[in-house]
């Protein structure tokens, strides 16, 4: 029986690589300018933009199914969570989470009474509004928290952000090529038919390679135990995050999370941050509990 040679979409791959190089250049620049006074504000603006775009995509996907979550309320609450992480430094907490949640409840639930034209779908609509705010607010808020960390090495936060992206991106790239050429056993056929166990193992191998590269060049204080632990932890939660977002797309009947606006070769904002949203809190938890970073 003749075996069909897997085909790689070279045109789309070229666009993906070009776009990735642009993003890579930006994040490599953070490594050098992460200690400048304007750097945290620049990253804050980037995270705020990503939250707004991500909440927009979740809102539009939900509307495909007839629900009516609030784009404005979800974005504002997500920004409130992000602001908490930005302001809570050095033992200060001028914007505690309880205040963000209490204000968010007023905005989401009372706001719906006046501005939601489909109150018959109030329960799922408001639940999705909360989901978007919490999912993106915490996932990207922890990125902001990581970026602002200070340690013994200069620009500790930007080093950790760079490591987060490199480890995740190496895993994603390895999963694509290993899955394309060697994937036979379906990982989650009901959620994402193209994903395979072989691709998942390739993903972990890419994560470990990325972690090893970061240990050799950027995060030089990491031990081989750190490399192994972070490569596997970020790889596992990153793949789970990808599958979680795939279930949302499948339930909405869309291929990509982008609805109207996309990142060339990469789909929507949710498609780009789905792994990072879960990986960033895990990376922060690791450096906090293992290395004592606050």
C-alpha cells in the first residue's frame, strides 16, 4: 500500500514565519530594554490590546450561537484584572482583586439590565462575559506580573517573558512538523482532528529544547532540573490550553477564533494566546515557589 507523503502548506508557512519573525523581533527587543522606565507601560499597553481583541473574539464566537455577551463589560473587567497585576508590586495592592470583582459584577450584571437586548439569554451571555474577562485578564495579567519581576540578573522579567514565548513557540513548531510527517494516532478527534499523540510528544520535545536554549543563553541561573520541569510543565499546560480553545471554536462552528480580523498566518488573538494563557500562571507559580520571586 502506497503511503501518501504529508504536504506542508508552504505559502501559509512563509506567512507564519514572517509574522513570527516580527513578533520575535519585538520580544527580543524587550530583553534589552526591559529595564527602561517605559518598558512596563509598553507591555501593559500590549496586554491591554490583547485582552480587548481576545474578548472581542469570544464575544463574536458566542454571538454565532445566539448568545449576547457584553464586549465592553468583558473588556473593562479584564483590564481591571490586568491593572491589579500591574499595580500590585513591592507589597502594595492599591487595586485588590475583590474590588475588581465587585465592580465587575455591577458592570456585567446590572449593565445587562439596561443594555442587553436579549435578556432571555442572560445566563449564558453573562457567564461568557465573565469567562472572557477572567480567562484573558488572569492569563495575560500573569504575563504582566512576570515582566515586572526583579531578580539577581538584570532585566529578570523580560528574560522570563522571552523564555515563556520561546519554550511555547518551540513546542508549537515541533508539534506541527512532527504531527504532519509522523502523526497517526489521534489525540482528541472530537475536538481537533488534526492533533496527534506523536505531535503532542514532539511538542514536549520542542518545549524541552526551548527551555535548554533559554538556560544556556538567557536564564543562566536555571539548573537542568529547572529546564526539565519548566519544559514539561509549560508544554503540558500549553497543549491543554490549545485544546480548551479548540473546544470553544468547535462549539461555535468556526475554524479560527478570528471573526473579521486575523493575524497573518496565525488566526485570531485567541489562537495565539491559548497556550500562553495557561503557561504564564504556571511559570509564575514555579519561579515564585521554587525560586522565591515575588
